[in-house]
């Protein structure tokens, strides 16, 4: 038995892992003004932001073709792998999971494929990939690895602070149980959260950034009584906003280790400008 991991470019990974030979990363393409871009080839966040502003439109996910997925699986089989653990970004944002399921059904490649919706993106998705890699190194069976990842997935949280939801209207969906959402009449920010079922729900909308941040602070403070998060990840495309939010959150949880980093092109493509992701594990 030989197991590898397949994930996508929405996962934020440590450098040592992103170059591992037993990890394959699907680059999620996106389109703008009839042009297709790949995050690892020809588009930085700054370039995408400029293109999006000039086109007065939002980026849209382009599907990864079934033949391309099948070709990758064929290559993995030729390399001697017997099992592939596929950890992909939340289906609330992307159709990649559905495409992978279709590939699993139609592929004639003799591989055991194990699909896992991360119910997230960014650091939370990356944490699942890191955990899977560690368990593979320990010699764990694929089924046991997936069972462990499902438990870890339910202990993770990802909050999104978004300035504009037009990207979500094109690439994602919001749970029907969420409150009615309006951000067209006023300049509003929205605080969203991935539920334990992988749905994206709206927690709060406000025209005041301070109110949104106070809500985030309260949620983190409420955890300190029973499950103080020791490691938090903060991601945004704006360096100034990254510094401001980092300072605010460090004041709320001074003992926590806060990992701050700029958005990747894929995260920017799905979330749009002026978006912040905050992730932690219970």
C-alpha cells in the first residue's frame, strides 16, 4: 500500500509540505473577461485585483476538466500509489468536490480514492493536509486517516469578514437558514462562518467595521472559558489591514500564537478584495 494526498490551491500549506513528493496540488483556474488564469503560473493577487478593477467584474471559478483529473490519477497509479486521499475546499464555495466525485465514478484507474470536503479554505484546509501527511508517515491506514480528519474538521472554525459578497454570488452559496442578507444599499461588511456541515452562514452584517470586529472578539473571548485557541491564522490581501487586525486580535488573546499571512491568488479569486479569514482549532 502506498498513499498520497491530493488537495487544491485554496489550501495554505507550509513550504516544507507544499514541495513534498507525495502531495499533489490541483491548481484551480479562474476566468475574467474571457481570459483564464492559473494561480501558480501567471497571476499574483495584485495583478488580479488590478484586472478585476479594470474589467469591473469579479473572478469566476473555471472547472478542472475530467480528462485532466483522470490524467493525474493515471500518473499517480504509474508512480505506484494505491490510495489517494483528496482534501478539497468547501463545496459551499466550489464545484471541485463534485468534479472529483464524478472523476472517481468514471475513472478506470485502479486506485482507491478517498474524498474529504474540508468545509473550509486557507489555513483550515491546510491543517487537514498537514495532519493527513503526518498520519501517512506514521503508517496509518487511509480509512483511519479519513476518520481522524473528519474529527479534526469538526474542531476547526473559519470566520470570513467580507466587504462585498458579489464573488460569493458567482462562486459560492450561503445556507438558506442564514438571516436575510442585504449589502447593496449601504457599504456593509459581512461576518460569515462555515458550519459543522460545511454550509456558509451569515452571522452579522454591519456598516461599521468596529461592530464586526467586536463580534469576532466576543466569539473568541467566549472560548477562553473552556477551549482557549492557542493557534490562530489570519489571512487577507491588504498588508495594512493584516497589521491592524493582528494587533486587535493579539490584544484579545495575548498568549495565542497568531500566524498572519497575505492571501494567495486562489483565496483572493474566491473571496474578493477586502476579505479577511480567521481560522483556529478547538
